[in-house]
């Protein structure tokens, strides 16, 4: 199956840069911040160990930490301001489950995050099972002031893999969440992991098609990488699975992208962990080389 995909600057897919230039009129940078959240898959509500691949920082290795929201935004902006001539940014709550808190706290920190003039939008990473009606109502309210997008960690729709990675919710919960967010007028970006243990290329393609069928507006493709002090590290060192090579990853990624309709935004084509914590695959640490290889491969017919 393949859609007739419009070429975007030579790419076979619509990039986040393409999308932001359309929406905001210029390049936009995301500022990763930490709202001090935890996760129901860690605090005992759903589980205690978290997802099998998740680090101690809850996928927030590159976020600012330890300050109030305004200070975090200023620090993060200072780090990248030389590269961002437009001066436009999106506040990105990245670490752990960023809708998992009392509504009063959510309202306070979300409004604080969108207050600066240089913030043009709000992006929130969370789980589909942490989107109560009160949360969606708040997001809808904020979306009328500045655009809101929700990033959902789907990872896979293979139910055997769901159990293995200890995701902690059934895939139907994801479908329901996307529908409710769509009804509220809020964009959804879905995270998909390529290279999960025991999965095939067909599994990754099916997950991509399922996300499209659910109504996602965008996707983030991640390479499965193994980080120190995770349960996935134990599985890897016990020889339970092997990580993909760059060439293998590129082939599967291209298959996944090829089934996307032209309106779906591809926000990421790979993911990388902090080098200090990376166990495997080591090739993923050379981000520039990896992106150049993937970009060239994806442009090949």
C-alpha cells in the first residue's frame, strides 16, 4: 500500500519544519521543560516499573529541570536563541506523563508556559489513559489562546509487544483518546517505536496504519535504543534480542513513511538517548551521520 505523497522540499513526507512554516510563518523551535510529573506506570496506579525501555528521567533527558516553568523556558531559549532567528518557540512538556496531576496544577503550569510572547504554542507529552474530561476541557480552553498539541506514546499496536514493554493500557484507549482530542479540536502527534524486540517490519507498518486510522495529525518515529539502568538493558545483555542496524532501520522507516497520507506531519524520523546512558546501538549516537544517511535513503526512489 502506498499513497501518492506530495514532495516537500525533495522529501517524501511533510516535515515538522514544513508544518510550522505553514502554521506560524517561520521556523519554530521547541523548548523542552519539566513540569515535575510522574507516571501512573511508576507510582503504582497502573504499575511500578514503568515501560521496559524508559529511563529514570522518563524520556526527558534533554529537558530543562529543577526551576520554575518561566525560568526553564528562559534557560532553554538562551541555549538555542543563536540558531533561531524567528524568535518563535513552542513550550514542550516532555518528561513523564504531563497531564497526570490535579487539574489546578495543570492549569497553573500550562498558563505559565504560554504566557511569554515568544511562545507560540504548547506541546504536551502524555499517556492516552491520562486524559480525563476535565483535562481535555482545559486543553480546549488553552487551544483558543495558543495552539495545543498532545503527544501520545502509542509505540506499538501489537498486543504481545504491548504486554512485553509494559505499556499499561489497551490500544483501544489510544483510539478513544485521539477521537476525544479530535472532537476538542486538538492536534495529536503519535510516538511509534521501530525495532521493538520480536517485531517485524510489518508490525511497524501496521502500527503506523493504525495511528492514521485513529486520526493522528502527526507521528514521531523512534529507533529502539537501550539505555543504562532500564529493564530493557537486562533483556539486551541476556541476549533476548538484537538492535537494528542503521540500514535495517532505514528500510523499515521508509516502509512506514510510505503509507502515510500527505497531510500527516512527520515530526521525527529517529530518536536518540543521552550518550552517557546509551548501551546500544552505538551507531545512533552519531546523530548527524544518522540523519544524513536517513535523509539520503528516504529520497531515493
